[in-house]
């Protein structure tokens, strides 16, 4: 009877405390329980108290993962913007090399040369786009000896708007002789550069061609342009 009374008492305490008391009873009537209800309740309460901390740790880990993903996306966007800017800079450089910065109007160097020769027959020594306001092509045409005609061609209409003659220009005779015997003319030299040409002139035994920010050299024997620098 004592054993039954003890078991009943311990069971009641465990139920009131909200826990489950594990009691082991020996064959004797007075054998104590292996664990008290208070100890069992304390153990269960301690296990339950760690659950919120675990949830906080899980939430922190998820937040860290989301932050890492956002940072990675931001880095990718920055890289793409940088790559796009680099590509644009490269394209701008290429346009400069091809003469995109120059504005020869509607008339190309070849057309300006043709208009000048149609006005005055001779040999072209140079053609240069004057960028001082009126934007005219200045074409030098040698007609013999030291006589050189400077013919100005409107860069928009292609019409000759002004001419000037110099009959004693220094080195004109030597330049005329070299260019007349050349296989490559001023027009050929300009055409050999795949760009918008703004200037072509005979100098020091070869043609010098300007296209935007780039300078080119073309020999008199073959229309093969080499970029300077």
C-alpha cells in the first residue's frame, strides 16, 4: 500500500508541474524514485528554453545568405556597367581613329579634289579641310614649274568659291616632279585609309594622311597606308 501511495503522489506532482516524472520502484515498499518530479520538470523546461535561440540562429543564417546574394547581384550589376562603359570608350576611340570627330560636310576629300581639278587642270599636291569657321576644302594644284593654285571648295555644296595663284612657291617644282612620276596620287592615298580623311599632302617623299585623331603614311609606289605612332 505504501508503494502505491508514493507512486500516486509523485504522479500528481508531475501532472501539476506540467512534466512527466519517470519513477522506478524497487521491490521494497520504501525504495526512492530514481528522479524527482522537480528535476524532471527542470530538465524538460531547459530543453524547451533552447528552442527560440536555435530559431534565431537559423534566421540569422538566412539573413546572411540573403545579404550575400544581394551583394553578389550588386557586384554583377557593377561589373556589367563597367564593361558597358569600357565598350563605349573603345567604340569612341575607334570612331576618333576613323575620323568621326571631323565634320567634312557633304563633300569628301575625293570630291573636293575632283572639283578643284575640274576648275584647274594640273597635279594635286595637297587637300586640307580648313576648320576655321567656313569649313572649306583647300586644294593645291600645281600646273608647272613653281606655279601653284590654291582652290577653295565649299564642303557643303562642292562648288569652287575662291582661287589664288602663287607663281613662285618654294619647292613646288621638285614636289611636282616627284608626284607626277608617282604611282599613287593624292586621291589614291586618301582612298587607302579606311576612315574619314580631313587632310592629304605630299611631304618628304610620301603622302601624309590625317583622319580624325590618327595620322597615316602612304608611299608613292603603292597605296598601302601605315599608321604613324
